[in-house]
């Protein structure tokens, strides 16, 4: 395993590594729940200091709560927090992990603040901290689930993301249980950012009925292109940008790409950008930024609530006959009137919960794909957390495996989401024979074939 370390220098040897197909600069974080919205699977021990609780408080494993009934099987959500998960497969392979140079410090706030009214969000600022025995933590994040969605189809060496954690000379803020979970998916995926001042991203979450309250503990990082270029993420074919990035933030990244091209053409990098905007930025105040960046975006994928919010369209029930035509009208506007991607050849996908998803291109028009579990099989949907992220990771993998076919890739995406919604937390990975993997005891390719026959 290659490792990048030390200060940049003209005398520093070049470190060679396999360029990934997909790199994500979304989040990998720990969500700390202080109320039980859903069953707790393999909870992680809580750090009282990080949550600001009394050091004498004892942490105990909470009783499994009763989950609410899922309402949107394909992952539509307006929550601003990232996905929660757990992994159950151990990995006995030990080697030196990838890392980024310690001098690269990630800013903890957005370099460009978003303006205008945001998607409604309830804060925990005025709610007292919970008792320690009522708190549990789970691994989550948009990057985590996107990479899992791609992992069904691609090997770990083809996937990569940065994960912030404390420097090696400071107390470890990444519990060993969490690190083992990540490694079980493939050690090549995770690039540790242990620069001075970095901490594992964390958030506090509380549910009161169907209302979700959210508060950052350690804010999600906003990466810079300079940081990415100095890490093993550099050179990826696709760059997945998800929360906490707004369209305005993406414009800043694109400006930085252009500036770095002029300064160092040999290190220039123009990845195919796949963007799912952070929910708080999905409002009319960001619409102009969204349309401004679209010519540089290869794939745009909001859910229907988010794209409606950009264009001041009221939310609709799934049973509303106007929902699908409204989605189609917006996609046509983006691909034909505004234009997306180089030479207008980009892709817009709108995820619509139990109705499935609609993909559109300027050249070949629109196509719908149903959710994998429909009709009586909807009862198999247990939790949609992370399904939208996994859908998009599966879509990127599908593009890579189908020679860029935007419609065939939709099938890969739908199958990826199907594995994520079957349980609370991550699907279970198991080895069958020497070179075959199964997830939840099933093959992604079997489901792909089944779905393909349904939509023929």
C-alpha cells in the first residue's frame, strides 16, 4: 500500500498509486443519536468529551427501540445530516493505509457561505445535551454510502475518499470498531487525513416523532482542489461531490481547478464531476449558482424535493399525478435550456422515492426506472438512510461498466439502493468461494438481470 507523507518538495520522490474510477469528497462521519429513531445495530462506544458530557458519565448500550415505518423506499430525504450505518464483516489483511500529507489542513467551514433562505432545518442549539446513557453513535456519511453503492460493482482499489481524524501524536478520535468497519469494505478506499487540527467529523441527531433535529459537533470539511491534488484521490475519472457542498461551493472548486491548470499544467486534472447538492442549499437563492456550474457538471442528481425547492415548486405527494410530469419538465429545462456537461452531453437524474428515478440527456431524452422493491415487495424496505447516496455511487459504477450509457447505468444505481434499504445500517458483505462476493446473501448481478427484464 502506498503512502503519501511529508511536506511538498521538489526533491520529494513521486509516489505512484492506482488511479481510482471514483473519488468522493462527501463525508464519512459518526452520528451521535440522543433519541432512538430506529433499531441500533452494533453501536459504537461514545466519547463523553466529544459530546461535551460529564467525564464521569457512564456509557451503556441502549435498548433496541422500535423503528418507524419507512415512507420513501428510494432514499428521498430533506435531512441535512448524512447517513448512519454499520458493517459486520471483519478483514484480516493488514498493510500501511493511504494518507494525505500532514500539512494539509481541511477548513471546517464553507469557503463560500451560501446566501438566501435555506431548506427548513431544526437545530439542537437550544436543547440541552442528553444523558450519556441515552446516547449511541453510528458510522455514516454521504461519501460512505456512495462508495458502498459503487463497491457492489467495483473493487476497493477503484474507489477512494478522504477521512479526517486526529493526528497520530494526539488521542485517537476514531474508535477501533469504526476503523474495522471501514477496513472491512476494503482498506484501499480510505485515505486518512491526519493533518494538524483535523478531527473525525461528528454530528448530534435527535428524533421527536418524524421531526429530525441536527447539530454539528465537528463540522463536515470542505476540501480544496489543492488538497485533493496532493492526495491519492487525484486522477480519479469521476469526482463525487455531495453534502456539505452547495452549488456556490462547487463554483469555487471549479475556479480553483482552472487556476491550478494555469500554474501547473502537468498536474492539471479535469474529473467528470457528479454532484448531489447539500439539502440546505436547495433554495431559489442558489438556483443561479446551480445553472452557472452545470456546463462543467457531468451528472447532477438531486431528489425531487430538492429540485422542486430550487425552482420554488411546492412539494407534492407521491400520489399526485402532477409529480412525474413536473420532474420531467425540470429535467428537460436543465438538459435542453440550460445545458449540462461538456458540449451539452451531461446527465440529470432526479430520484423520486418509491416512484423510482428519471434520467435525462439532451440527445436521447427521458427514461424512468422503477424502484427495485415495488408492490408487495415494498415490505422489504426497512430503512432508506443512505439509499440516495448509494444510488448515485451505483450509477457512477454503472457508467464505468457500461461504456458511459446513462440509461443502463440507471439499473446499476437502482440495484445498489435496493441493498441499502433492506436493513438498518450497511448491507452484509460475505465471500462465496475464492473470488465471488455476496451482499445480504444475494448477488448484485442477479438483481441487475432481474431488473433488466422488468424494464425491457
